[in-house]
C-alpha cells in the first residue's frame, strides 16, 4: 500500500466531491427540475467553462492511459490520436454551430431530438437514440478501467469482488452528486481535472526524458525493443500495411467524436455560437497535451516499466504503464497528484456520458413511448434516475464481465456511432436523403460493420474475433468476390461501414424520389441554423 | 418568423482553409525518421507542427467570417409592390 499517494489522492478526491455537491448552487437557474438545467447546465456556459468542460469530456482518463499504452505496445500506430484530434476541429467547426442554433431555437436536448424535428420521424430518432446509448455505455465502463488502473497502482489491487470495492465507492459518490447537480458538477470539477492534468503532463514531459538520456535515446530504445519483437507491424514508424489504417482511423474517429451524445451535450450547454467557435480554436491545446502524453509510452520503454498484473483477471494490464511510470519515477506526493489527475479525469467524462445517455433515454424513449404527457419536472426526475442506472450498469459491467469485453464493445461503439452520421450531420445541411434511406443505410452499415469486426482475428493474442479495428483489405468480400485480392493493407472498419451506409442510403433515396414516397415533415426552417444567442427566436431556457 | 429571408447555407471562401489540416492524413509524406529535432524523429515533430497549423486555419476562419453579412445566395429581387409597401 502506498500511503503518501493514497492520502494525496484521497484529499483531491474529497475536494472534487465537495465541489460536485456544491455545484448544484453554482450559477443556479430558477429550477433544477428541467432538462435544460439538470442536463445542460442552463445552456449558458461561456468560453472558459466550455473549454474546460468539453476538454474534460473529450480527452478522457481512458485516453490518457490507453494511448500511451498503445504506443508502448504497438509503436507509431498509437500516435493516430494526434492527427485524430487535430483534424477534428476543422471538420466540425461549421456543422457544430448549425447544430447549436437549430437546437437552441427548438429546445433540442439530444441529437435524436434534432433528427425527430428534421424528419418528423420518432422511429428514426429512436434508432439514433439507441445507437447513442449503446455506444456510450462501454465508453463509461472504460473510464472505470482508467480509474481502476490508478487504484491498482496505488496498491488497492485486491482480487475478486472485494478488489473492486474502491472503484465502487468512487462511483457511488460520483453517481450521487451527478444526481443532485446534473451537468454543473462535471463542469465545475473539470477545472480541477484539467489543471491537474496540464501540471502533471508538463512536469512529466520535461523531467522524465532528461532522466532517461533525452528523446533521441528514448526513441532508439523504443526502436530496439520493437526490432526485437517477432511482429513486423510495430516500430517507431508506420509500416507498409498500417499507413492506411493510421489515416482512416484518425479520420473515422474524428468524424465519430461529435456524433457521440456526450460530446454534443457540452456543445449544446454553451451560451452561443461564438463560444463554440472560440473553443474550436482553443481546444487543440489538449491535442498538444495528448500528443506529448502519447510519447510517454516510449519513455516507459526506456524506463523499463512493467505493466502490473491485474489480480481480478490474472493478466498483465498494459493500461497501468503510465501510472506505473509515474509511481516509479516521481516522488510519492507528486505521484499522488498524477494519480488524482487521471482518477478525476475519469469522473468528469463518466458524469457527462451518463447525463447524455440519460437525456437520450428520457427525451427519445420515455417521453416518446412510455409517458407522452410527461412534464419537464417528470423528465428531469426520469433523467436523474436513468443516470444512476447507467452508471451502475457500467460498474456491473467492469465487476462481473471481463474488462476486455468493454474494450471490444467500445471498439464496436465507434463503428456504430459513425453510422448515425448521415441522419445527424448530413441532415444539418440537407434533407436530400429520404428517411427510409437513412434507416436502410443505418441497418446496412451497422450490419456490415459488425460482421467485419467479427472477421478480424489476431492469433498473437489468441483472439479469433473482435481483435481490433484494423481490417485487412483482403477480408472484404462481396458475395465471395474479393475486390482487393489477398491484400494485407489495413483499413479502419468504420470507414468501410460508413461507405456502405451512404451507398445504400443514396440508392434507396433515388428509389424513394422516383416513387414519390412521403419524406416526413420538417419542423425546422432554413434560417434556424444561423440564429445566435441575442436573437429573439431562441427558445426561453427551462420553459415548458 | 418568415420575415427573415435567409437561405439554409452561408459560404465564405475562407472556409476552404478548413481543408488544409486534412493533408496531415497523407502518411507517405512524413513517415520517416530523419531529420530529427531534439531527438524527435521527423514523423513526430512534423505532426506536432500540424497542431499549430490547425489552430491557425480554424482561427483565421473564425476571425474572417465573424462579422460577415449573411450571404443569401440570391440577389435582392423585391418586386416594386414590396418596395412601395410603406406608402400604402
């Protein structure tokens, strides 16, 4: 047991717990009994709060442990996180402000709300909502993996159900203050989380390389390690087969990120269009941080860091290499701060994700199918309860199911959420696609994507299915015909699935236009997409 | 409020700058070790430079399109009767 680390960690954890409960009173509206308030923090966050909130939301604890772990294990491929988070902002800069405006005029809380308004179809909205919930759940579970990696590094590495007790307590506290304060809790805690993360990474990136002979030495050590492995796919540079995977994984991940309901929650909670635009300029500061952090995976190679064995599963857990690196090379009190940064870093996104999933459930399932006449107060109550269910579902997942399963599901989640791109992102610009076509495309992309993931095996880790998202082009077959022969060049599955989705959607749309099928009613007006905060047409906050 | 005549899309040529960062996806351009800077292989520092490029591109688009009047895409073709509306 590492007491100094534990005490520093607990003190900081206590601090954010108090903040989480007090957040209910912070910038309080007239009532918390409305989704605009509980689920979107009053829709009035300014540039700074949004920067911390969205930064804390997108750059999660799991990212902070998994990206260096991937660099540690596979080399250059893990660096895709940098291009991913750089091209992200130019890609979403224009669509996001449109989404904000139209949502502000009509009071939309979720992406599925928008789809329902745009196409007048609650079935299409249901598909989008369910996709969002299913894709978000394993993401929440993975935040727990990040938190647990830290707890185990501090010596809380018990076996069996009891080994998960610290995790359970941490999550219970999180669940309680999220229930009480809603989105304001993670927004306030994000300040602490992000400041700690910046502090830790900057110290790590300046101090650690000098300790191990500088960057040149570190990269040479990494190269030597990868040369010694039998695998040809690893190394400090990309190989012939994984370059396409690198580029498409970065692109696919960037396209997918703001389709996740929790990312959009942070955007819809902001005050106006300029807040979002300024953040698109300022958020890459986190990308820089992530890039530097990724390099710590190589530092860990130089330092000879060994992943610790997870007592609950009996396997070495590479996600522990960053906590282990910090623990072995920092004084205990600073290691405690570093662990707290990662631990709190798990709480912020987990809270926002559970709120986003709860909003989807409440708006697009509960109010649509279970209780149509629900008042705003009943909606808020339902969402609070749903957020509890979602969080404990995630804990149960980690405790009772192998964490590897969550990682597999998260992999599938990325491919799934990408299939909502035509209905959510493209619909922001045009209603050219027919509503039937969007549904057909979704089924095609989803089905084909899942099938392709199933075909990916990796004998090296003893998995025949769902062993990753890198698809050898040779695996693609169209009714037995292999358009790419036996090519071993890899590509990200999500991109292929999205392509199939769009192809089917185009074909069905053309048929629908020929047959003159009714394409639903559009609640939105073209001018809705440019409305800003000072426009009289914005819907009053927390109005019925 | 139908009184606001706006079409669904606004366009500014500055938006084209948003394409520039996507060029970092062309991996053959930078998948090499040399030259190194501070020990960092070319592959890594080249991509770090794109953080700056991305910020500059998005920032320019933000600043340059901030006060842009709404481009309706259609010239103002009000009928004579519309112009005379106040006179009645």
